[in-house]
């Protein structure tokens, strides 16, 4: 640790980042190659959280660095036996440790752990030796041992007894045996090549069945603890009659090599002992003696044949050898012993074990390549090539494995990530050994890719067209705009807003910021605004936010909310007067009713019909032209004064209408008309107001004619421009603004009055036609007149 900080300090003083990296790598290599192993010891059976060591003090690391570098302890295997306090640097045992449970087959019990540092990554190996305490008493495999001894057995004969077993080791293990006082036997204690003490019963004085047929002895096993512990067993001696031959084994020791994956009932070895005696004294039976309980569970001995077969699952990693003693006893009670030693051969029966040490469950999609995602270790309990391992990742994923040291691997990113393409990865790591029949194990690591705001919202359309009928109710919903964002969370939360330009009026629409619903704020008028466009922006909730825009076009549908408006005759004037000669034929044009409608489509299609007339059969009205014509020739019987009422109706639903009233006078000539007027009105003084009225009327007619001519020119110019730019009709304010409201030039009559006389003449002349210059033909529908005035 001191060397690491010295190297980093040198790197900072140099100010060269690349040199820091090189020095750090060299430092890690030096630390890993030259670091010593921390070694501690503690007695077994101590209470939980028992103090083991002060790691911070032993490593010389400040306490602040333990928390800053996220120091923690990692035990080998899946069970974590120790706990490291980052605040005090004290290493404690998480649970009470039982040496006999942790290391049942070993005289020494050493637990290996590693101190893991992050930022930068560092591993320090440590060992804790669990010292044995005398917490187990010697135990005999049977409570009573029965020996049948021939009464003719010579003194000095030895009889092996079942050995006691003590789970403790060293001085706390089995040390001595003692035998209760008796006149015939003593004990002989020895130590085998494997260091295990065995006990034999030695005959000191010849037995006499007639004197005593059975003896009961107390055998005591004592360990070397302080205070010592002991265990007892009864030895019952049965004195039998003479049997002068004992069984003899073919070999004193049977050595067998057996693979650990041997199936059940497989024959291990067949021990054989012969006895030359006859009868029951020559019949031999076999039994295990001085054999551990575990070996008795793994092997089965046939009492009659001496065949030893596999009875359990052998495990090389649990025990590499098994030693058994077989006793052959004849019918007379004589017995012999042989040893069977089984060497277990390792086979590749353990798959590698993957232990996950550190995992980052979520990484951002903009994480650079070679970002560390996880740290794990691989262990195989087999030996040789069966215990060598290699790791790989299944599938084509943007991740790679980097071996570090001591069978540790780092899982890193190997390419750029994109959450919108793949939001999560289920990474399967395969660890495989190098055995002849290769075994493997798999570990799945689930890694989520967290979102960053790298995608702007996208509208489903560039232009949204929505329609609404005019005179709508306020806050009417007419549709919805939709924008989607490929990001997630708040980065995909889209808000909508109108884009308002500087100086523009308040828009007629509103867009819901949450769901994009479009509302019309107030009633619309098709005649004023038939359509308009606004721009809508969709912005996400990222930081900084990303946005997109779309055009919203509102089309206003027309409603039949305008009645036809009369241009001729004017609606605010009294009934218009029209003069029709008595000689008028059928189809004679009396007048033309002109009307317009501010609506559009069929709501503005107008039709004309005769609503009422003094003589219904005398007049007819053009359905689409509005021309009032005579339906038949005028006769003398027809009343001189006719009143015609014309109904103008549009095609809306429901339809709207207007009426025009026409007063028609049937005349023969001016004199006759004047006489009729004179008869109806009292005679006036020639110098009276009649002359003044006539002069005023003439001036008004002249002015009206002049205004009509000027208006006609203006209207033609405006119509030419309007046809290029406008699509909607406009309302003329007076009848003179439309030439449709005036009678054709062919039906303008010249009225002459003689001032100052009652006999002034009203002349009904033929229609006046315009004069055309010589050589210029009249236009379509016009006639050349012989009289020009």
C-alpha cells in the first residue's frame, strides 16, 4: 500500500496521465507478486463476532481509506465466514467456528480469505488457522466388544480391539487406553504408520472355561486435553472350547486403486481366509473391525464370501484413501485379521464453480468501452487438468472477459451500447475445465442499460390537418397530435406547446401539454377565417431537453348561417317599379333579381322562384338566373298595375331565404300613362312644385347613371384581381358594386319630360343600343342600333 501511494504521488507531480497509468500497472504487478499473506489464528467454538485481527493496522492503511476504497472481505466458497468493519478495520468471525465441521478430514484447519479493495482494484490474501480445543471425547464405534477366545490359547496372544475415535487433533486427540483390573489380560498400545493409535488385548494367563466361562472388562480411551476427556466400552470375553487352527488370510494387506465415480455394487476386492479345521471350526465369516464409520458407509462386506463392494458415493475431494481391517472368524471363535487399503483416483466429477464478487446491475448507455461490469472468481475442486478452468461468454454480446489474477475475471463492455436497441442483457458466463470429459457450469448475469437522452421526440406526421365546423362551442376537442420518444423514463415524457411567433395574435387553438389533444378556444367564423396554421413543438423531459416541431392546419367547415342578401332590387327600398309595354310578347324581360350568399358550397347556391303575383300566370322566374319574364303575351285584360314577389332560397340545411318585391306597370305609351297619373292625382299648377320634382328626378337619374358606370369599371378591375387571389365571395355594400344588380344596357329606357307644361310627354322608346365605331362589330349578345344618342 505504501508503494502504491508513493507511485501515485510521483505520477501527480509529473502531471503526465499516461505515466500515472503505467506506474499504477507496475505498482499492481509488484504488489501482487511480492505481497505477503496475512496469517492469523483463533481457537474454535468462540462466540460470534469474535475478534480476529486489526486489518487496517496490519496493512498500514488509514481507516479513511478502508471506506473510501470500499474494502471488504471475501471468503473462498459461497459461505462468508468473516466480516470486516470499514470504520474500525477490525476483522471478526461472523459465526462460531467448529473445526471438526469445517475441516473433518484434516489435522490442520486453515481458512483462506481475501481483502478486496476498489478504486484501485487490489486483493490481499489472508489465512486464519482455526486451533483445536478439547471439545470432543473419545468414542468407541460399539459400546460392547465381544471376543470369543479358545481356552487353549497360549499366554501372550494378542487380540485387536476396536479403536476409539476422537474428532479433536493433536494433544487433544486420543492419547492412551486403560483396562480395568483383571487377572488374565493386559493392554498393548501401538501406533500405526498413519499415526493412528491401536490397542490390543494381551492374554497374560491361560483361560479355563470350566473355571470362568465369561469375563467382562472395562476399556477406557483417554485424550490429552486439559482437563482430559475419556470414553469407555465393555469388552466381553467368551471362553470357548479348543479350536487348534485359526483362519489364515492369503495376504496380510490388500491394496486397491478405485475411481471415485465407481458405481454402486462394484466389486472392490475379495479377501479370503482359510481354516483347515472341519465343521463349524473351519467355516469362516468376515467382518469389519478397526474401521471408521465413514468407510463402513462407503463399503459393504459380504460376511460369507469376503467380497467388498461399493456401497456409497466415493469422493476424491473428501478422502483420497480408505483403510479397513477385516476380521475372519471360524466357527470355533478363532480369528485372523488383514488390512484393506483403497486409494481413490480422481475423475473429473466436479464442475467449475462461479462465485460473483461484485456486480454493477445498471450501466448508462453512453458508458465507454472497457467499463467494468462485474468481478467473479472460478474454482474447481478437482485436481490436475480436471481442476484447470477457462471462461467464455455465450452469444455475440458487446461484453468481454479479462482474467486478472488468482482465478478472478472482470466482465467489461467491449463496444458502444444503445438502450433503444437493447435495453437489457442476460449475460451467460460459461466456465469449463480441462478434463478429458470436460465439465462446465453457467452463471447468468442480468445487466440493465440505463437511458440517456439521445433521441428527440418524433411526430407521427409532419402536417396534421383537422377540421371544425364554424360557430363551434368553446373548448371543443377536434383531434390529437402524437409524438413518440425512443428514450425511457423522463427522457421519453413528451410535452406539447404551441410555437408563437413575435407579433402574432393569440391563436385560436390550444394543445394539451400532456397528451397532445387539440382544442378550439372560441367559436370560429368561416366567412372571416376559412383556414389557418400553427406550429406545435414536442419536447422531452431530458436535460437538456430535445424537441421536434410539426404543423397543425385547421380547416373551418362552412355552416349555413347567412341568408341570401338582395343586391337588386335593394332590400331597404320600396317595391321597385318596372314598366312593361302592352305589346310585350312571351319571354319579355321585366327585371332581374340579383342576390348573393356569404356562405360557401351548396349553402351559397341560390335558386329563385315566384312566390306571389297579381297575375300568377303572367310572369315566370328563372330558377338560377333570377330573371323575371313574361310567361305569355300581355293583353288588354291584364291589370295595369302588377305586384310580383320573388323568393330567393339557398340549399343549406335548413335552407335560408329572402324575398324581393317588384311593382310592374303595364303601359301603352307615355301620354296614356300620363293621363292615368293625372286622373289619379289632382292637377297642379304649371309653375308649381311638379316642375321642380321633375328636374330633381332628372338630376338623380343622371347622377345614378354616372355612378353606375364608374362602379362597373371599378368592379371589373376588382373582379380581375379577385379571381387571381381570392376564393371566397365578398359582400358588396350597395347594388352599384355589382353589375349583376343592374339591368342590361339593352333595357335602359330614355324618359323625356317637357318642363313647364302639363302636357309634357312620356315617351316609351325602343331599347337603346350602344354605338359602335365604323367597322367594329358588336360584342356577343349585342345588337347594332341605327340610332345613337
